[in-house]
C-alpha cells in the first residue's frame, strides 16, 4: 500500500510542480505585493499611522462590543493560532535554505503591505457577514464576494470556498502534523504515527465545542507561547549581538544580488529569494490568502473598521517579530549553509546558539504552534465546506479533518509543502481580486469611521 501511494506521488509531482511554477510566477507575486501596496496607498498608510490605535482597540477587545460569537481579542488569537505555526519555524528555515538570507527581506515586504491587506479583509468580513441557520456569524471572502459584488462574480466565491476547503488539509493539517512528527522523531525518536494519533485525539476534543472552544483555547495558549518563544529568541540574539549587523548585511545584500554556493547550500538567484520569501511570507502571515477574515467575521464588534485595526496587527506579530527572530538566529548560527531544511534547520540553529536547550525550544514551539494551527484551520475549512454544502456538512468535515492528521504526520515533507504552496496561491487569487473590486467600499468605511 505504501509503495502504491509512493508511486502515485512520484507520478503526480511533476504536474503539481508545473502548476506551482505558474501560480507562483511573476504575475502572482505582483498580485500579492501589488494588491497590498495599492490598499496601503488607498488607506494612506493607515496601518502605520494607527498602529497605536490598533493595540488600544485590541486591549478593549477582550470584551465584545456588538453582535458576534467571540470577542475581538479572541478573533485575533484564533487568526494568530492559524498563522503562528510551522511557517514561523519551518517556513522561515525553508525560505532561507532555498532562497538564501535575502528571502527574509521579501518576507518582511509581504508583512508590511500585508498589514493593509489583513485590515481590508477583516473590514469586508464583518461588513458583509451573515448569520447561518444555527445562529452562528459566518463570513470571509466567499461571503463578501457574494454580498458585496454583483451576481456575475458569485462563481468567484465558490472557487475560493472550494480551494479553501482543500487547502486547509495542506497548509493547516498535513504540513502542521508532519512538521510536529518530524521534529519529535528527530529529538526524541517518537514514531510519527504515535504523534499523529495523539494530535488527532487532542484536536478532536477541542473541535467538539466549535469556534467558541477553539477561540478560548487559542486566547490562552497563543499569547503565552508567542511571548516565551520571543523571549528565548531575544536571549539568543543578545548573546550574539555582535553578529547581528553582519546578518542584516547578508539579508539586504542578497535580497537584490545572487548568493554563491557554499558548504551544503546550493546557492540562490535573486528570483529564488523573492519567490521563496514571498511564498513563505504568505504561508506564515496568510495576508491576502483569505483565511483570517473567516475568523474575524465571528467577532462581536459594532463596526467593521474596529476589527480591521485589530486584524492588521497579525502580520506585525507573526512575521515582523516572530519570523524575524527565527530568521536572524538561523543566519547568525551559520547552519543555513549546511544543507539542512525545514524545522530541523531551525532546531540546529537554536541548538547551536543554546547548547543542550535550544533544540527543545524549537520542539516545544513546533508542537504548540502546530496544534493551535490545526485548530484554527479546521474552522476555516469548516466554514468553506458549510458555504458549499450547508451546516449538515460540518460534522463529516470535522471527522475527516481528524482522520487526515495521522496521514499527514507520516506523509512526505517535500510533497506536502509543494501541495500546500500551490493551494495557497489558488485560494489567494479569488480573494485578492475581490479586495481590489471592493476597495472603494473599504476606503469609504474607513473614512467614515475615523471622521466620526
């Protein structure tokens, strides 16, 4: 059976690679960065001007202030639970391993313009959300396409929901489960099937309670784990503070110039730095992907802009802080030149900086981050399936989600990353088109809110 699956994977990999090269080609990168830049300019750099206001609203958002299912704070934590995952550890490592240190610069670019994209997604999600037949607030790209654009665009919402439902099993399930299983096996020799089984049981126990339980778990775990990870990273950087200027020099230099092969590193052209930096940046903060607005649509707020200024903090926390810390540790350590890839590269970098302790930071971080991502993305996929087939499809989807976790844990890392990467682009395209078409509404709602 295993041989048959392996043969099938070998046959279809070339076709997926071909599709991946098309959807992640120059047009896609231009669409992601261009949409974010257009929204940033249209909002007159609001994410930068109103950053303090965003944190103020977030603090107030611990208690709901309108109709919705979860507090605005927990909506952001649910969104962060899905974004702070393997992308911050394995994703950054993969970007640097394949694109060189310059890839981190392009990850920053996706985060900076992504703040405007995330803001716009959340504004649309709350403004055009609905209440389903069991009383839950539902929203996201499929709903703001359906309710915000003319009927001729309705197919676009269906396309997003279709790709979103499938993509969840890659970015939010298979990649997460495999990365945890991989790091636990390399650190403690725990069989991958045992890790997959335990993860599926834990996720299943939380999914019983739906979005409210997911939000409660995320609201408690995500802030604690993120703070602990940041503290450990800062300690490492403080111990190697003299190496930080050299790391930044490598990042900025090789964002625009090729880097030669050295040691186990195969070398990388500028295009590789851009391609893997943007792709892994989107994988990490999901700005433009259309996933986060599904969570923000459930927030109990009385104005969509209030949730938007909270949502724009996501790329700041996820990429500009957490991913930067991971990336700097990897570059400073020098292990990115050894040919190691994924989570083991991050683990080797932290272990190099903090002997006998650093690898456990990555191991524990991977387990917790991936677990919360499994929860967050289960909700995203569930809402995509509900849009397509109604509330009756929710329970079967949850069961399938739990079953796939052990399969992902034992799967092939390169194949899983390839599929997840491709599906990310396919679900991002309908969402980015919708944001561009709805940009006049976004700008109008923003002006009205801040004028008042």
